[in-house]
C-alpha cells in the first residue's frame, strides 16, 4: 500500500498566515493551489487572553477557523492548522511563525493586513526582524474585504472641520452607485430616511423564528476548559447558531433579505423584553470574519427594494449601516491609533458594576440588555448605545474598562469597529471626533422605544425618590457636572435651558440622588 506523504515534513518556500477574522474564501490567494505555499491558521492564547471574551465568541471563531482550514485542504491547498492544545503550539502568533518558518525552511512569509493595530504592529515588527535575521522576504497583502483603504478617511475629509459620517456616506453611495436614480440623485429624493425608522414594536408582525442551524461544539468547549481558557457568558456549546462558513453565511443573508428586511427599518431602534432579535440581520459576525463581502450584502438589499420586496426606508437604513457607518468607523480607528483607546475626555473613572458580568440588576432595561448579551453574545445597536452605553456615560464609568467589556462580550466585536463605537459614539471619550454631542437620555427615551419600563423596580416618572429610575437623576447630573464642556453646544441647548428653569433645591436633590447612585452602583 502506498504510504501517505507527510506534507508537514515537506519544505515549502512560502508561508501564508490567515488570522481568525480573515476567513474570506473568495480571496485571490486561493485562486490556485501551489505546493510551495503552506497556509497557516493557529489558535493561540495570546488571542484568547488579551481581553476576557464571551465563550461563544471563542467557540464561533475557532470552529469557523477549523472549517476554513478543512475547506482549503479540500481545495488542494497545503494547510498547517495549529490547535490550541497542540504540544508544539507556542501560544503566540509570532513565536509560532518563527518555528514554522524554520520547520518548512521558508524564505518568504506573507499575511493579509490585520484589522487591529495591536496585531498589525506585532506582525510588522516580527517580519522586519525575521527578514533581516534570515535573509528572507515578507509581504503584506490586502484582505480584499473593505470598500475603502484603511488610511483613506483623512484624505476624504481634508479641509473639513468635522469628519461627519453623513458626508462620507453620500460619497460611498455615489462611488458604488447605490440607491441612485438615472440622474445620479438619491432614490426617494433624500439621502437618509432615519426619521422613518424609529417606531416602537407593538408585537406585530411577530419576530421571525430563529431558523439558524445549531452546531455541536461540545468537544471544542471541553478542550477550551481543559486548557484553562477563561471566558464569560453562556457557551451554548452544543447548540451554537453562528455560521461556520460562507455557505451558511449566505443562507443567513438570504433569510434576512427575504423574511426580515421588510420590517427592519420600522423597528430598527425598537427594544422588547419579549424579543431578542426582532428584525435585525445578525450578519455582523459573518461580515466581520469576512465570510461575506459588504458589497454583495448591500447589493442584495438594493435588489430587494428594486423588486418591490422591501421598503426604501428599510433598505437605505441597512445600507447606511454597512457602507456608511461600518467603513467610516474603520477609517476613524486607523486615523486615531495608537492611543485612541486611552482617550477619556470627560475624565470618567468609575469601575464597571458587578452586574455587567451577571446581568443581576433591578433596572429592567439593563437586566434585559446585558442578560441577552451574556446569553447570546449579541445585542443590537440601540441596546448597546442607548441602554448599556447610555447608563455607562451618565454614571461616569471608565471608558477603557467599558471598551474591554464590549470587545469581549459581543460576537461581532473586533477592535477596529468596536473601539470607535464605544469610546467615540457611545462614551464621547474622544472629545467629539465622531459624535457632535453625547448620546444620553433619561428614562423617557427607553420607555418610548421599549416595554422595559413595565414592571421595573424603579419608577421611570420619578427623579429623586429612592424608587426613581436611576437614568433620570444621572441624566440631569451629567449635564450639571459637564456644563463647562457642553454648556455652549447648540445641540444641547434645550437641556441647559430646562436646568435654568429648575429651583435650586430641585437641582441639589438631583445631584444628591446621582451621587448616591454612583456610590452604590453594584446594588442597583
């Protein structure tokens, strides 16, 4: 019988590293198989441990990486997949690359440009040192995923005082000819239909059933536990529903376009204790690990509108999130790093309350939003911004701690997209680079957009009593504490006009209630 060739022992001239968020089966790397090229994927502790991650995030990425490695092998490519518990695993991207380059006698190492500054710098430094020490060559290629270059934003906003996303979004619509009429003008006569997408969900139409195929990752979970990998949240290891590969991701896209998109716009900002997903796409994980390309996603949405299968407001709002906001925050990230994660313009320093890790708080809105996040590794943008982020900003929680929490808990959170959303959009810690005003509200907004206030231990209509909703006193105290920063902001003038009309005793009562709340955050 013919002996099977051990390809791991066969030299190769080139190693190509694939990171866990670079699972792009359509990348030009894979157009043909080359026996002189070995593709390297690795599970390493340096990536599981740099922040505390949700269990589902680790499971989903590792499972998808393993599936991708098998897909490459089936396509005739040479693959070296290093599992977390492999004895030869040095638990570091660069240490493993050192060993593999020596093992394969490689003279060239290539990688796709990482999307996180931390990894980008580590690979650049390693590559320079390795090439010099071994007279080898390194090359960084594009991931072939994003619609803009990582350094493009400063040029697009050259000469402008503020880098407003709306300006960027309109340029993107024109560049890719999305939702434009024959004259190049926006369909429907306007660029943005956001005002049409702010309805409270009345319970009908019903939330679509979760049709996604569950996967059994029990063995992978046992390995992670045996290796001592720390995580939080519910692992759902035997019934994880996040896509494994591009085929499944395309099925998710089909389901969203045909079943969910028609109602996405109306209830885009709605929240409910009776529904976790509502009409959101749940495509962000597949997009952010590059199973799907953003342009194919938005083209499908546009096609649905042109065929009369989805309203314009819903389709425009969805497209804006992807070609507008997603590309925009990536540009912000690369223009502001390094150091963006250290910004703290409002000098907020309070640690996260213990219930950020358990969901056990008497505030119904936060119990649902955080509880859902712990259970599913997902919450939609209004839960993240106007419930969790809103409370954190009003209470004065440390933005860097919050950044690490968001980065760890959400299945779709990678630093390039999460950090600007958290420090910039949510916490105004960047001093207004992204947001022209802080996104804060009292209980009234949450009550208007959800049923969270019903049955809550706190009264959303009270401000200073012991059973008053904490959002109310914290809201007014936020404006009082930061009047020197926001007092002349025209977008916040109405709040300061209301403060001027308050009696001194009422102002003092609000400040005292807020101080009491901040001193006992763990017990709220």
